[in-house]
C-alpha cells in the first residue's frame, strides 16, 4: 500500500498441554513455549510494529512463588526488544546458577517467563497513542490467584463511552476510559463475582479457603463470565485472556470482523490472528488449522480440556475484506488466490483505460503487498492475448506465413519492476514540515524501459488518502516520460472511516470523500453537505439501532467513474506531463474474489454492527465542525 496506513493488531496464545520436562526430553529444551511465542509474534510483525508484549503463567506454583511474568516494549523493534529482555533475565540467572541447567523443575520455579501458558501481542499506535501504558497485554492484579486477569486483543469498540458508564453503574471506578481498560474491567467484574459466589458455595459445603482454591479453578465457568461481560460490546474483536490460575480464552466478535485461528494436538493449543503463522511455526497443514466461529470463544481450562462455546448470537458474517486485500500475510493459501483474483477481475477496466493497446503498455506494481494482485492481472492479460492470438490464427486459416504466425505468437504483456520502495526512509518521516520532501523519495524508479508512446499501468492494493501517489509515485513515474499513467487499485474506493481496528477515523483524510466534495462544489450541490450534517446531528441522541448512515448521500449524485475521474485530477500536479487515470475495483468483484469475507463497509458504508452508523455520522459531524477528535 502506497499510503501509510496503520495495521491491525495481532494476537498469539499458546498453552502447553504437557509438563515442561516433556518438551525438554522431546525437543531438547524446556524453553519450547518461549521459542514458539517468539516465532508466532515475529511471523505477525506485519500486523503492528509500534509495540509488543508477552505474558506468561506458570501452573501449580506454591504460595509465595512468582507465577505471572509480563514484558512490554514500544521501542523501534519491539518484538526483538521484549525477547532480548526475556533472554537477558534468564541468562543472568542461569550464569549465576549453572547447576540449574538440567533441572527443569527448578528452572520453572526460579526463571521468569518459563511457564505453560503464554499470551503475546503486536500492535500499532491507535490514533497516535503509543506510550508503554497503551501496549498489551494488560494486567489486572489480585491476591486471589483466580482473580488475576491478563487481556490482549485485536479490536476496537464503537461504544466505549456506554461501556464506561456501565462500569460506573456497577460501582467501579475505572482509572481511564481506554477501550482495553474498559473491556478488562468488565470481564474482571464478572470474574470477581463468579469467584466470590463459588467460594460462598464451597464454604457452605464445608471447605475452608485453602481447600476451596483448586475447586474454584475447576468449577469456574468462563463461558458464563464472557456472556455477561460481552453482552453490550459493539465492535470488531478477537479478545484473548488468561486467568492467574491457568484458564484462558479467545473470544471472537459476532460478525467475525476480526480474524482468529487455532490448532490443537496432544501437546499444544495455539491461537493466532493468521492461519499461515500457525502452519509455519508448528509445521501443520492448512486443513489442520480451524477458524474460531463468530460469536464463539475457544476456552482452555487449567486441566487442559479445550472447548468452543457460543457466547453471543452470531450476526451476518462480515469478516473484514481489508484483511484479504492488504493486512494478512499473503502466504495464506486462500488469501493468495483471492489477491490474484482481485487482479484478474480488473482486466476489463484496464483494457478500456489503455484502449486495448497492450503492445505499447508496461505493467508494474507498487511494492510490496500489491505484487500478488499484479500476478493475477498479468495472468489475465496473458489469457486475453492467447484468446486473441488463437482467433487471429484461426481467422487467417492457411494464408498466414510462418513469419506472421511467429509475430502473432510473440506478443505478450510487457512486465517490468518500475517502483522500488526504499523502506528505510519511512523511519524518518515524522514532522509535517519535512514530510513532503521525504515522501517524494520513498520510491525509486527503474529508468530506460518506458518509451514516449507507452502507457504505464501500475497496480496498488488500495488507495486511501492518495498522499504518496500525489507527492511521490506519480511524479516519479512521470520522470520516465510515459504517454499515460494508469494507477489501478485492487480495492474499491474507500469512502467511509473504519471503527473496528484500522486507523482510518477522519472523513477528510479519504481521497474519495474529498473527490465527492469537489464534485458537489463544481455542480453547485454543496448545500447537500449541510443537509447531511443536520441529518447526522438529529441522530445524536438516538439508540445505535435506530441510526442511519446519511453520509451515503454525499456520494449518491455521482457514478463510481465520476469520482474516479475526480481522484485522477486530485492526485495530478501541474508539473506532471503524462495523462493520469485512476481506476478502482468494483465492490461486486471484491465480494466475488473474497466470498467468505464480505465486510465491505469501507467501500459501501454498510457497517456490520449498529455502532458503525453512529461512528460514521460522528466522523461527518467532526469534519463539518472542523473537530479533529476521534469519532469513536
């Protein structure tokens, strides 16, 4: 993606089902779990590079022995940093006590992080917040082992304010309104309540406090706690949690917006945000990795039993299509094919944009995530040319010379690597005053392969703000002196903000929205902006279920093509000599390419939860009033 866009978060939960001695004997190390967690997190670094955290729990520890460890980092390479800290602490102890080397029981007792249950998280700094206090996992501490709670998730809630008020009504005093804190405190409240009720019941059965503790762990109903906690949640989430005594869970939202996959055998249970991560780290097949169903929780009890429980009534499945277009690793078998199909489905629009002149067209892509769609597009061009060659030869019958046949057969798409991304430059793009000049040099170009009569078709996976296109890519492509530059987006026009995890919160940041506003001005229809504003304002006090997305009316007067043409104008500066044309995927083709991930609210405004409409209306109100606050 050419525009800088924050990634989804990533989670990794690992439960070892055997004693640590088992892994020492079979794999040569008691640090099997820690090593696998490093790989699970590193293989998901594409999902967030602003922070990382790891928590571990040791099972069956004696009173006075440390059983929870946590480390977090918001350094430049946070995953490497947290595991460097882990290794440093472990190595320092091992060097002082070399006789511990073969004693796994002593290692578990004395070494931090060496446990049976792990939770890892990689994150991006949502809306610019990237302090260490914002880094997951979050920890809620208590002297009762069962009441210790560790939470991490890939999520955003649309109704944090309402959830905060609910906590206050329960008699709590949360230390802040952040969604992670709010969610953790809600689960913590019902966890406390469940533990207290179980203790009261066990006391009536004649057990003392010490005797009751293991029985509480055994009887604790995690599904019931989650049902009470999640009843009012509205958002997209894959929420993971660990209890201090060793129970754990991962809960997925009812619309399946955020992804969560798991694998289990007799040695481990593992959950991650992406399927190929589990496949690679544990060397298992595609079919061995299962998806947690929407509205369900995977629950792992301390005793090692694993079950899936429905926590919330599933909604219509609206799994995020952006996961398939851009965020998730393209090594997933399904995602790889879907991205190729996105490229193939663009062929008719591309042929129209170049007037079917394949001979004088160079095809390329904007690295790195658009490469797979590019393969799909060029395959489609090859198939198209083969059909044309076959027809031409058949129509010529026996009148064609061998030379002419060779000429016909030699035609193939001209494929070049034109844009080369200089990744290191990203690190320095911080201050607005110097950003423009630096953005212009994020990409290098390949000289000497474009002729003045050529079209240059370059595919991007999506176009959000258009900033890098305008300030860097188009300018650099123009230096090659093509006749025409055709920028192709494998995603449709992004018209609406996201409120479920991606950092796209402001309407005015979206180039499709700015294009619609320009068209309204040109056609003397800008009064519509004020009308929509008042309609949005009139809904402020309505319940979420009654709120409509009136922002759709901003786009209604125009065809997709008209907005694309205006975007083409907006990203071209006076210094660009080539004709510039931007074309986008059709929503229908997106859904065709990604049939199981129909969450297309970015493009259609059809939000999968009731809170989405309230957020898009609030985003429009903020735009109209010049308010830079977040809409959720």
